[in-house]
C-alpha cells in the first residue's frame, strides 16, 4: 500500500526553521515562524500561566476523560471572553466546544459544514493562512477565494472583496479573519466590518470567523468587534478561536469552536451534530491547556495579570513595526514602508521579490517566507539595525 505514495513537499515555514537552526551566522534572524518572541528571542511562559499550572498541580485529582465537548467551565469562560455580554448568550443561541488548538477548531468546523452540506463551498481571502485551504479540502469542501490584499498598494481590495462576496451563493460559507489577518496584517476597520455584516445579512451566506489572535491587535474587546457585530445580525455563524498566542499555550493545543443558531432548538440540534463530529475525529479534547485558561479567567488576580502580560506582547509587536520603519529610513531607504505601522498582529508582507527574499537568506541569514511574509515578533532592538541594513542592500 505504501508503495503507491509519492513524497509531498515539506511545509515551507518548517523548512525555514530547519535551515535557520543549522545556520552558524551569529547575526541570523528568524522572521518565519509565527510565534511570539521577546526582546531576547525567547518564547517564555506567561507568569499567570505558571501560577495556573501550580494551582492545577496542587488541585488536580483525576485524569479521567472530560467528554467530547471538553471542560464546561472552559467553554463558558471562552464564550464570555469572545462575546462578552452579548445577546446570543442571553438568548442561549451559542454553543462552544474545546478543541486541539485553533487548527483543531477549524477542522471541527470543516467537518460540521460537511455534515450540513456535503461538498459545500468555502470562500477564503486571497491570501489567507496557508493551512486553511488544506483543512477544508481534507473535509471534502470546495475552496474558492475572494479578493482581499492589494500587494501593489499595500492596502485592502475592499470594493473588489464586497463585489465578490455579493455574488456568492446563499448556502456558501465565507471565512473571515477576526483580527490580525494572517499573513497580511491588514484588517477590516469598523466601517468595513459593518458593510460586510450587511452583505452577510442580504446574501445569506454563513460566516465562519477565525480568531487566532484576540488581544494581539488593539485589545481583547476591540479585536472582537467584527465577531460580535456579525453575531448580532445573522441567524447562523461559526467561530474558531485559539489560546495559542494570547495565552502563549502553543504546545498545549487548546482552542474552541463555537456555533450560533437562529433559536435554541436549532442550536441544540446543531450542537448534537458538532459533538458527533468531535467524537469521530479525536473523541475527547486535551484537558491541561483548558484547565489553565479557565483557572486564569476564573481568578480576578490572574485575569488582571494576563491582561497586563497580553498588553506587553501586543505593545511590543506594535513598537517593532515602528522600529523597523524608522530604521529603514535611517538607512536611506526611499521606498515607503509606513504601511507596516498600519497593520495589526504578528505578520506583514515586506513587499520585496522572492529573489530579494532569497538574497536576504543566503547573504545575510535573514529568514522569511518567499512571499516576503515576516513575523514581526522576530524583530528586536538588538537586530533591527542589521535587518534594515540588509533590506537596504537587497533593495
């Protein structure tokens, strides 16, 4: 059986990481992997997480299964974090399950969509996170793209986006990034969200919102603006969220998938299907990461500490954007890179050619994806001058 297989290409980002690790240049810079790093290039454990881990170690009494839905307290706390005091909660129209990370949430959503409509079409932004397409296609869904990022003008193709979404079928699914668009960093503003929500109401497509970076853009509530607005205006909606970035729980693989129905009865039926999907994929979700999150969100002290640590990460990323732009100017670069400061979250397209990206890697040991997507968290005050000098040279 195995003899019929053909080797598949390695993931480009994981391949970059392998090359970076083997590079002996002391000035090497990793701008490829999308994890938060501090000024020293480390991805440390949040202090609030360490305290929650100690609490769990002292108080955990069993390793028994927690059921397909996961921890009820985690699901409740995540629902509150995402929707706050929203009408879908008071109307009892939202159901949440915990999942193995944000990727697991997306796969659960994909299988749920397939159960609703086999072969359904999912529209994703051009560009989108590279794994979106593979996840949906693996569930037998059809993937199409709508215009989103304008590479030439470093802005949104918003009018083209609206025109495309106005033509999708009423039973199609449209994937939207809640905030910190991956990979462009270019988000919808509040006015644009209002127009997309009106389109969803008029056309009737089902919104699937991916929120992997809540709190990494402008703030926890600000980043959920589009999610909450959409939920207040459509009858049905799916949301995938992740605790990898904002809680720093990358390897714990904890996320959530939430569904909203038009009424309680419809939502309960959909929830039963959602649980069946989970049961057939991984049966039960992991418990440790969920326990840490629910412990933090159940404690006023730990929640306050988490907010402070999250703000520190967010502010550092935003400062890095300005830092790079300022250093490029200091190197005499005449090209306008100010668009980087208008973007949100971990990523940005630098806007250079694949050949220039290759030169950065081969000549200067600076690693980023061939599209020039770079992880802003990889920039630091100690390497930004070298980074700007290197970019100036390849320009």
